[in-house]
C-alpha cells in the first residue's frame, strides 16, 4: 500500500498547532492537501506561524483545559495530533499550572475523542520519560525512570492513553520526541536557540560536568514528517522520534559557533546532581513504522538557523556593533 493510500481522510485536529512543532506539522499536513483545524490558546503559539490564508486551515482559539472547547474542536475530526503542552514553569511560576495543562488538558483531549468517536490520536510524549534509565541508547522497551516533572507528566499521559485504548477502543500513539530544534523555536524552548543567542552576543558558555554528555537532536521538519507518517500508521503505544545520532554538548556548542563563525569560549562547573545526561534514540521502530529516516544533519539545520538569525538582525539595524568576546562573566545558565 502506498503512503498516499494510507493517509487518514477528513479533517485533522492539531492542538497546539500555532506553536513550534505544531506549526510545522500543520504546514506538512496542508502541503499534502489535508484539511486542518488548529486548537491553540496562543499563549506561546503565534498566529504568524500559520498560513491563515489557506482555505484548508481553520483556527480555533481556546484552551485545552476547557473541556467544552476541546469537544467542540474535536467534533467532525477524523484524527487528532495533540501537541499542546507546557514545557515547565517560568521562574517563580507554579508547577501545578503546568501539570494542569499537560495532564488535565490531555485527559480532556482523550475524553473528547471518545465522545466524538475519533479513535486515532498521535500525541506528544517526551524522551524525558527515560530520565536515569540505563544505557546510552534508549528503545521503546527501555524501562522509563523519569527524574523531572516533564518526564513524569509524559509517562502519566502515556498511561492514560493506554487506559483509553483498553477501555474505549481509541488508537493512541505517544511520540517520544528527543530534543527538537529549528525555525520558530523560542529561546526558552530548547538549548539550541539559547546557544545561538548567547554565542551571537559573544557570551561565554557554562557547561556542567565535562561537556561530553550526549544528546540526540532532530530537526523540526524531520520531526513533523515523522509525526504525519506515525499518525497514518497502524501503530499504537509509544514511538521514539529522534535522529539516532549522538552529539555531545561540547560538539553542539562548537557546531553552533561554526554556524555563526564564532569561536566559543566554554567554562566548566561541577556536574549538578539533577543534571542527568540524556541518551540517544534507537530509531529502529521509527524506520519500521514510518519508513522514514531523519534527512537533515545537525550542521545543516544549525546553518539554516544561523543564517536566518543573521538576516533578521541585518533587517532590524543598519549599523551592526559586535561586542568583543570577554572571559567574564560566565553565562548565568549552565548546560
């Protein structure tokens, strides 16, 4: 059966569709000629991220913690991609508010899907579920050991999805995204845009530990295409979405510096007890289920982000003053 023949027909509801990953998923859906309905409260997502002129796109402004709004948005959909989530509280913020969105909001989505007879749901989980799991490479069968609220919330969401599969016949698939980077990512949204901002300002970088901790970075376009292919598959349960390539923090800082044509100045501090080195995705199941392998290299993705950043800076000012690299003070945020 061809990929086109497997595609789910009818409108697709995308919660959080005006956000970073969500807007790229929406673009990919529209590029395939699909009808898309976006539910987003626009607290972090932006209308400018969406091609609102497209006749196949409908935007519903609303919060997933409002059960009635979720049901209304779900009605008439053929499937749902759930990406609305809060990554964590702002400084001084309330972690209960974050859990309210990530857990109660997701239960509202599951319940709306049950009421509206929308069986297929692909939802954002997180590689944070692995936490302190043993090994450098994580497969879907690796026992999860979350050590952060985000990881625990993602694991609980997977549990609720499995409950609705057994009790109500839904066909949920949790997408365990490894660190995603790319255009439209807010500086609070990940390490890559933060490093781009700091190195572009010629600020030194503080790394905890020796900087050899390995992570797995996947470009948002690859993540979006994997999300669509996973939605159209028959797979239920969980699925890693990563590149399968290991990058140390030192290598990442150097790669960002190369993209900006800046020589990074790295400082090191003792590793914190809570600073857990994340591992690399085993993408065997991803390739089997979707038939896809991430296409964009980290260096290529960073080059695109750096070029875009420099272009926007040139447009915003006619006189560019580049500060000199100074050894002090070290960056406040440690990686």
